[in-house]
């Protein structure tokens, strides 16, 4: 079949909500957009392990230590199946990792913020995983099959993480004065970066329109951000801590909360590499990769020797 | 809150249980330092699994020890009191568990020597006259069987991999070997409980040595020659490393005493 016919068939499938699978024909730009998005997501899971791993050795109880370990391990698992989903689009994991380590690929900017107290383990679960879920639940219906299936699995675990995070904060907020202050301080630091997780405003988001047309994305950045603010305000009230935004108030007419302007200057700067932890996070990944090089070579060499033995 | 819940305790059963708990916790704590930094994603996940298993084992032992102490003292003691409010000299873990992770070879060596010891130890402990300890041993044995398999495979891969990996594995073994002796020298609390609650540790030494020999042979590695063996862990005399582990691990409980987390 020639290309125009293939394209027609592809558009048809998208229109009828039929999943695109790895062996199906797809436009180059569709493939590129998916690789960019899925690999970025995979990198975010891997880099995202670092700020939380930072508190594993200092978790305040054995139960919390075990839960946090399991959570960070889940993130490694998510990274693994997202890399696998991206590999179905004809790119290798090595290539993707190389793009990350050479700063050609991005990861979610939120992980360039530091984790400064135990409360941050709660806030990350509540807000960061919460924002991720908001973004990701619609992706369970994404037009590309392997991505949609990976997201279904990931979303189940993420909502578990979010509940765990909220429960950490609930414990702090029902605890001592110091604990509640720790929770408030953490919310103060993570609120705005969490709102930034939804990306630029719709009019400044270059990929949104095409992505929505191809049914990868289902809602715009601003739609999702609004939904997030509405949900979080009520959850913050239950905790009894205050969202650090003087302009946050209910708008009867819109049926939504109004909220203040994001500091876009900060947003673009963190993306450019000027966030508080950009250099450290990337360096940690580079070191893990470089320190692991001899291990990977040894495993490969040993496997080769075994193969030779079997062939004899 | 009392900061030294075990000082009052002369009970061998408690000390024995704490020895098992502390060894699993410190080993698990060290392994958890790898999370997010493993040499490949699959192994990052695997080593985190080991850490989780070990911390789970530690919790079972601590909960039992806490119950014993609570009954004796008529004062509520929890697993967290035992892990977070005792000082270094009260910890009874094997020294090998507290040594720094070093490179992947050193970590693999630590896991292999320790898990193989745990495997033979628990294999006997399931017949303990203490039903609770027997049950924990039985549950843990399944996990430890996998830890031995996983670490043996890695010892073989690194020993019989590249020239560099062999060199690193040899160096790791040389550094770790002096810390394997105390596994088979019973502390007083073990002697008292021998062949009833506890096991006869000298009996498992030959099993352990056989397993090490056979894995080393496949890995084309040689056994270290006789050397001076370090000891002290079981009696609370540690390396300089433990103090730093505890400073980090206990920080929250020390800075904010008596709170729920």
C-alpha cells in the first residue's frame, strides 16, 4: 500500500479509537512524538527515584522505611516498562539512556527540587504523584497500545503511592506542633513546582494540539492543572495546612478555584538546567552509569563464555 | 522515653533475637543505599528487593524481642524503640553487615558471605524450641534461598567475567574474609541457648565453607589463606562505621523523641 492510503487507514483507526500497535504503519512524526514522550516519562521515573531515595536511610520508623523502599522500587519498575514500551518504537534503551545522560532528553523538572525534610516524602506522594496521576489517567486511553497498557499498570501503583503520601502528611498534621510545621513548610516548597508539572499554559504549549489530534493527550495542560487545584484545595483543608497562594479562592461563576500566576521565569529556568538540583541529579545518573560499566561488561563477557561452552 | 530499653535485660533470648534482628537490619540498611544508584535498572530493583526482605526479617525479630521485653518489664516497648533508640554498643549485628558497600563486587561479596551464613543458620533455626523464632526462620528461609542464588550467580559472573571484574572480586574477598570468622564463634548468649533455642554454630561452618568453595571454583576464584579473624559485633564492639550508620538512621527519632510517624 502507498503512503497516502496508509495514512488514511491510520487516521481512520485513530478516529474510531482503535489502538495502534507496534507493527502497524504510523506517521514518522507520531512515532517521534511517542518516543519523546515515553522516554521522557521513563527518565522521569528513574531520576525521580533520587529525591526520595535521599530519605530511605533516614526514614523515621521501620514501617516507613520499608514502604519508602518499596515505593522507590516501584518507580524503577515503571521506568523499566516504559523503556520497554518505547523500545517497541525502534529505539534501544541504550540510546535513550545516552540521550538522558548527554542532556538531549528531558525529564520532569519537579525532580530538580531538593527533599529537605521527612514531610517531603508525604508531599511528593500527595502532590507530585497526584499531579502525575492527573496527567496519566487519560494516557491509559492513549492511541498507542503498549503505552496505554503500561500506563494502566503504572496508574494503579501511583494512586497507591498517592494515598501513602497523603497518609504521611495526615500523621504529621495530627501530630505535634513541630510535625505540623514540617508539613506546612513542605507544602510551601512543593506547591508551585507541582503546578508547573502540567507544563506551560495552553497557548505556549507547542505539542499539545497535534498530540490531542492523535489522541495521545486527551486534555490540555490548563484543564488538568485546574482539576488538580480544585482537588488539592479540599485535601489541604482536611490536613489543616494552607496552600501558599493568596489568590486562591472559589469562583462561583466558573465552578472552580481561581489561583495565582505561576512563576514562569522559574519554570523555564529549571527546564534550562538552573534548578536547585539539576546538576546533582544528572551527575548521580552519570555516576551510576559509569560505575556500572565494568559490571555490565563482566556480565556480558560471562554470558559469552557460557554460550561458547554450550556450543561445544 | 527511655533510651536504653535493653540495658536492663540479661535475658539471653532477647539478646539472641536482637542479634538476628540487628544483623538483618544493618545489612538491609546498607543495601538500601544502592537504591537509585545500581549498575543497571534490573539490578537496582533486585538489590532493593534484598534490602526489603532483610528489613522485613528484622522487623519480625524486633517485634518479637519487643514483646519479650514488654512482658518482662511491664512497660510498652516497640520495634522502633529497639531499632532507633539503642546506641552502637548495644547493637549485636555481625561486623560484615556494617562495612561500607564499596563497589558492586564488594557488595556482592558481602551479600554472598552473609546470605550463605543466614541460609545454613535459618535452616537449623527452623527446629528451634522457640516456636516464634522457628516460624520467622522458616518464613525468611525462602527469601534467603533466593539471596544466596542471586549473589552466587554474581560472584561467578564477576569472577569469571573480565580481567577487571576478577580483580575487583578478588580484592573484595580479600577485604571481607577477616569478617567471616565471627559468624561461627558463638557469643555467650548463643552458648547458653545452644541446641535448644539456638543452633550449634560450629556445625554450620563446614556447610558454609563447602558452599563458598564450590561457588569460588565455578567463579575461578581461590580461597583466601588462613588469616586473623575480626570479631566483636555480637558483643557490641563494632567498627567505626556503625556509629555513622546509626547517626543517620536514628536522626529523626533522636531529634523528635516520642512522636508518631
